[in-house]
């Protein structure tokens, strides 16, 4: 059974997980608007290794919006994402478009409970861990869940789509 969230923590992501009966945990922290990286801020604030915390990014691949979920310590490999979804090329989506299509604010985009279901690719490194953390649908809120459950609830493909920061 899904873990109940604290009052005020309900977001489309947590509601979707509860409705699906997926077990998850809720982790809140005080978001710093001056943070250079929302994902690294979350990892540090929650005391987690960056390879366990994943960021949700939107890209446009041959005119189609797609979601890439990668560890916060790395970058989305746009060529690998394009190849995975059968596109010739991909570019990062405009942040305003990402917010409008997902229903979440940038820095709080969850891969779960988006307004429109988009093709999603999860970096395969997530499968090395018993639990991973993704945005819960607002800045300062992350959810922890099994990567297999993340794949199930989002319909994600898994592939090598991240690259190290240089």
C-alpha cells in the first residue's frame, strides 16, 4: 500500500502513486531560491549521494517532447536520448513549454503525474539502486521509490542517456 503523505504534501505525483498503490516515501527540505542546481541542492539537503537523486528534463526530439530522467550529478546526453526514441536529434525543451506541458514548475518537474503523458527514458544507472529519488512535484519535495516502480508508473524505457559533468 502507498505511504500516506503529510498534510500539504499532496501533488499530482503523490496522488498518482497513491492511486496506483505504489509504495513511496516523501522527503521535504527548505528550498533555496539561489541554489545553482535544484537536483544537487536536493541531494545535499536530504543527505543523499547524487547518484541516487534523479532530475527530470524535457527535450524535443524531432518535434516530439520527451522526458529524460538522469542522475543530478550528470547531464542528459541528447544524442543518446534521440537514438533511444528513434529520433535524428534532440535539444532541450524551452523551460516555459516544459512547465506548461507537465503542469509543474521548472526545478520541481516530477516524472510522475504530469498533465500529459510523454514518452519517458530513465537512465539505466537507476536500476543499480534499491531506491531512487525524484522530484515530488514542487521545489523542496522529493519522493523515494524503487526504480522498477518508476519505470512502471511512467512507462519509461531504460537506456544509457547520461554523461558525466566535464
